[in-house]
């Protein structure tokens, strides 16, 4: 039994196979083919907007007749989705988002062209969002974080979208660019980018938790001193206290320093490069011996 006829009738495939296919998602403005389709089980999942279901839910959404074949049980859909064979991320997709990227990033975040190039930042015109490539510390391409431009809109309730099954716990954003033994740790990816514009090596935990796996990455990169520069809110301050008292860095032989805000800025992204330098001047020097 296959659900290929139903899906092929209502979707545009960008990559077709015997059991799985990738298609243009009908649930958001998709230009790259984010919808993963299981042709044998009749299931689908969008790696961008998170839409998930079976042929029955899709038929209801499209207001069309359900396929004659037995509709799969939705109560087991999450288990089956975990078993989907996902295509390996292909960094050639980044080429799609280069056009006009420098201008958009300058307007939205005041990032200069050198910064856009260094971090591989892009712009998805179809979905009107910023694209932020993520790499492992080895440089291996993991996927794209998408950042909404403007206010909340349908399908974009959250500011950020992460790749499906994104290994956040083991990923330290920006680690592939570490060249010094002293590093600034931020929460958000764009905070790390902003700190790097001030002359520091910076990474982001992509949240308020610093995992042992992320600390291991710091050790592999030869880091001996980190400055915590998390968000200037309750969650950021609590995370700073938790990391300080937890001793996860100390156990790895990495010294810890704290960057203290002397302004009302809520995160490093709201500071100027001069403000970042002033904030970190008493912590460590931007010019440090290289690790490679």
C-alpha cells in the first residue's frame, strides 16, 4: 500500500524516492522543499514550520476527499516521524540566500559586509527571513536557523526556527571560528555575531543551558578562559548563577569570568561594539594567543 498518488496529486515534489520524498510545504511560504513525506505510511512533517499529520489531516486542510487506503493512526505519528530517514543537510542551499543579504543584514542588524561573509549570513526572500548557518566545531554544516523579520505573523509565532532534530545540546554556535584561548559565551546566535564584531571570539549556547557536550567542544578548541555574557534578564542571570555554581567549566580546567552589564541593554545585540569592548575590557583582552 502506498500513499504516493495522493501526495503527488496535492504536493510538488522536489526530491522523490520509493518510500520518502521532499516536497514544497503547503502550510507556509516554502521555496526550498521543507516537507518530508513518508509515502508508505502516509505521514508528513515540515522541518521549517513544524506542520505534521497524515493523509486525513492534509485532506481536511485542503478540503478534498481522503484517499481510499486506510488512513494511518495519528496517535502513533510522533513515533513514526522519529523513524523518518532525513536527507543530509547540503550547504549548497546557502547559495540561494546570498543575493541581497548584505543590504538586509545592514538594515536589520547593522552588520557590515565582512561580518555577513564571515558567518555566512543570508536572506530568504521567499519567506522574508534572515538565515543563519550552523556548523559543528569541525566546520561540518548542520543546517540553517531562520530568524523572523518584523512582527509576529501566521506561521511565524516564534522569532526563530531551528532545523528538525537540531542537536542543540551538543552544538556550540560559532565554535568553528574559535582562534583564541579566550572566548565570550552568549545565549543567542546573533549576540555571538555582534560580540565578534568587537574583536572577540564568541560562541552561543542557543539557550540558557551550557551542556557538558558544549564544554567538551570548548576544550577541543583549546579554550582556557571564557567570559559569560548571557542576556540581561532574570533567565540570563539565573543561568549565569547556575553555570557559575555548577562548576562544569572548572571541572574541564577552563577559567570563568563574568561580564557585568552597566546599561539597560537586554542582551549583547543591543550594545554597540564600543559598549561591548567597554564591558569586556576588565575581563580579558581581545588580543590573545591563538590556538591554531
